[in-house]
């Protein structure tokens, strides 16, 4: 029997494409919570139908307390809240046989619905010189404990990326990107049907999957939103400032990368809040 790990974000869920939907306090946010929870349930149902022993879900969007607990399939366990040591990959371990990434989106600096990498304030995130999305970084953390990523759902852009970088992954493109905040989406019901089927197929074939290859060295670069944000980041031990707004650091493990990203995420947000307080608008 298979132990399944699910990391679920919100931007890549069917029926979601606007900032109002993914931002707490937005008029569309309560509906987005229900859509996100329903896609999680579809994957959970598919996993158990295929013989899963257990399913652990990690709420991976924003403040990471978006899923409606009362509506979540009671057979699954849920990790929620922030900050977490492994961020969007919190809770994954060698006990898991396969990871499912649901509701994912494209990288900062790339086209795609609500594309960003961990923070909407980062202009770009690179690992070993290549632009990376959250999917690639989280897949490395999964690989560090020997777990392959077997399913990814989201828009057509991130599904295209996943098909190239995650060996043997199944993808479900629940919408086609028409812009940063515009999409041609499947109906939520149809998206859930496809996710349930794909989750079941993934669990049945989990033994055939292999984790992504782990590089010996991980060279992280983050383009911060402002000079003050980069100045704050430069104060973190081990972090170098290689351009006016670009930070860099060298790591041996994906967990160290996630720790640095999480720290820089909060520094970028704090710097932007301070800038807004002083000048009323962000200034690069």
C-alpha cells in the first residue's frame, strides 16, 4: 500500500485566475477556498480508491491556512499554517511513496496564470543558472528524502514545464493561460474528475516513478523587488549581493534553499510594506 503526500497551492486550481480570488479578504477568496478544497478532495478520493494507505496534505498557499477543514476528506491529515521549515514541501518524508502537486503555477518571470515563485515580490528565482518554479524546488526537497513527484495540476504553462523536468510525471492542465490574471478554464467539476482519475493512476504506478536528480551544489539567485529588500537580504549569513537587487547563495541541500527563500520572502514583503508607508507606492 502507498503513502501519499499532497502539496496544494491555489493559483493553479480550476476557476481561479484573479488576485481577488487568491488574496485573503478578496470577494472571490471564499469561493476559491471551496474550489481548492474540492480539488484536494478529488485527489484524496482518487488516491484511496487506488489503494493508498495514507494521505498527508500540506496547505501551500499564502499564509497556508486556506483549506476548509470541515469539508476536507476525513481520511486525510492536514498540515497548515506558516512559517514551516520546508514551506510548500513541509511534512514530506522517506515514508511517502509519491508526491502530488496540485494547483501549481508557473515561475516568476514566465508567462502563466498568477505566475510567481514563492513571493509575488520576487522578480525571478534561479537555481544553477536556470529559472525555476516552486514545482522544481519542491521536487528537489522531495528527492532529498527519496520521493518522486507523480502528478502535477495547474495551468498549461506549468504542466508543460513539469513534463520536461519531472521524470514520469502525469499532468492535468485545468486551464489555459490567457494572461497573468486571465484564463480559459475547465469547469471545476470536470477538473476534479480528471484529477481524481490521474491521482488514482499515479498511486497505482507509484513504484515505477523515480525522484528528480539532485545536484551536488545548488546555486540560488533571487531578484528582489527593491534595493532596500536586497540590502536586508544581504544581512543573512551566507547570502551575497551580486547586483543592486540580486541576492545569491550556495547550498548543499534543498532544505537550505527553502530556508533562504522563505527568509527572503519575508524580507521582501517587509521592505515593500516599509516602502509603501514612506512613499505610497512601490519603487524599484
